[in-house]
C-alpha cells in the first residue's frame, strides 16, 4: 500500500473530508506491508488468515531477525507508529525492538492476540524525507502484517491533566502541577536524590537539577526511638528557597517487630527481611495495636508536611514506593493491603490533616496494584538497567500509559540508575515528566552514569535544570 495524503476537517469532534480550507488540517498516513520490506532471517507466509496485502512476515525466532521499512515524512515532527500483528494463543505478550534511523532501540509491547490486530500506536520523531524503521525480533515469535505511520498534533497532552485529585490544593501546588503539565512531552525535568548529591553535580558539571529528592525515613517513630534526628525537611526548605522542586519518598521503618540482628539491622526496618510486621493483619484489624501504630506514624509525618505547607512548599509525594516488588513490608502481602494503606494515607493526610500541598505520586505500573484515579495525580516507575544502558525505558513507559488509558495522568521516572539519553527520549517520544537519579554509586561511580553522559544530559536542550525553572510560586 502506498502513502496516502489527505485533507480532513474537524467539526464538533467529527472528522469530515472535503471541508473548506479555513477549517481544514493536513493529515499524513503511510502504510507499508511487511512482505515488501527488507527481510533478514524471516519469511513471508499466507498460512494464517486475516492478513492484508499479499501476506505477512513470520519466523521472528533469532535475536537479529528483522524487517526494515523506508518511510518518507513530509516534514520533521512527531508521528504515530502503529503495527498490525498476530501472536499465537498461549505464547503470551511479546516485545519487538524498533530501531529508528540507526539509533539504539526502543521496545514495543505486542499483547497476545490469535487474530491480526493493530496495536496501540507509539509516538516517534521523524526527519523530513526518508526515514529507516527496523523491527528486530526482540522477544520474538510473532507475525507482522504492516506498519502505519500517521501525523499527530504536536502535543496531545490536555490541560485538564493539571486538575489535581485534591480539589482544595494550594495555589502553589496547582502552579507546580500546571508547569509539569505544560512541559510534559516537550522536555524532561532533571532530578537527583539528596541535596548533597545535587551539590556534587554542580561542582562536577556546573549544573543543578530541577528536582531534589528527600526522605521521611528518619522521622518514622521507630527511628526516633533509636535516637535518629533528621534534617530532611530543613534541607527541602533550603532547596525550595533556591527555586527548586521538592519530592519526598518514605522508607517507612516498621512501627514494631523489628528483627534488629546482623544483616537485618533496625534501620533497614523498611525491608521485608528486617521486620515481621504484618501489613495485612493491620489493615484487616483497625482496632489492633498494629493499625494504631500505623496511624501514629502517619500523624508524625503529617507534622513534617505541615511545616512544608506552612512555608508554601508543594511536594511531589511518593509514599509506599516499589510496593509490587515485595521487598518492602508494605508490599509483602500483595496488592490489596498496600492499596488500603495508600488510601488510608491519602484520606488521613488530605481530609483529617487538611494537607493541601501534596501532589500524589503512585509508584507502580501494574493494574493489580493501582489504588484508583481519584487518589493518584502522577504515575511513576523506578528504572535500574545495567551500567551505561541509556535507553528510554520504553516498555515501562508504555505500560504506564496503558495503566491510566492515557487519561489525565502524567508519568514520571521517579528513580533511576542510568539516566535515559535525552536524544532518544525525544526521538522516540517517551515523555517521562522527570527523572530522579539515585544517590551514591548510581550517580558517582563513573560507570552507571559516566561523566560524559552526565554532562550531555545536563546540557541537553531537552532537559530542564534548576537555572531554567520559572518562578513556580506564581506560574500560570
């Protein structure tokens, strides 16, 4: 099938062809049959019914099996790439690697389907004129019928995503959310865990991140009982005065039943292995000591959040992170107790303590763990690939988009080891709202993120650093 160029017009949300020029917009579409591509290690077949054209391509068995397409774009810009495919029943979901104009690959999910179907499109950045799109086997054993490339609007993010789940959010919190929405898909905000690490970045490459991550760990009552004192809130206030954005996680040390032995010390009591605290029992027994101790800890954190609210500081708040991993006690008993605890946190902090300076960040891409749209402002994912792997974490991004059906939720890379290459993020249109590199060797060992890469990232026009932030207190 050949390239199709047409003119369409939008009236009351309907697409109508043949409208007047004043109300028309150009629409580009190119469909390329797989059997007409450049084949390597694969073959054309007509065995399975339902294909289009003269057949389909199959035998994606070896890692380097591929089919290559040439696509001519009328102008440089963002396009939607769709693929029609088939995966035999019982084989599960598959992934295919996509290499665009020779750049390192991103991956695309192909959900199991015994019939040929068109997958949900992904966005890519094409150059004007000829572009080379190569599909490489990846997690193979699928059939490929055709690819379709279509023009899209330059930014498909709706302003309604700026609406927070807490309707009583402070004006500073609304301003921050509005800024995040306005930047979404156009750039990525830089982030770093720990203020001292942000200072190291400044000394090393002359740039500071837009976001710094802090932790409520040592405010947990179990930590206070062991003599810990924290300056995290004070440091967050200092960072806010510099004009930076504040995010808090909470390595919540269990309120009781800490093992406190060699290898399971009390200060690792946020880990499943370091406590016998039973979150499921606590959530199922609201009159129990365990449940009351949870409330006491939440109340303690509320005091610190009140300090930040009094100082007019909005917080990207990410509690119960990585619950689905099962290595923290709040996720040790599966999704239901974790979701109940998250909703309890939301209700107590928002409705009981009237904390209106929080933007609620949920940290999972799994549908089974999602607590619901009315409790979540932003979806996030934590990415830790191998050293020097600067690919854009596309599978997790696509899963995040699918989780909320692409509606009214931003998506962030709330923790990372290697920072995704900003050129690839832009080329493949992977629109993480921000990244947040973890502390210690994740930042400074010279391997996970080498100095050349850090320098490239922090000087990229696609990456927002502290010096590029507007006055977020009054942003409109």
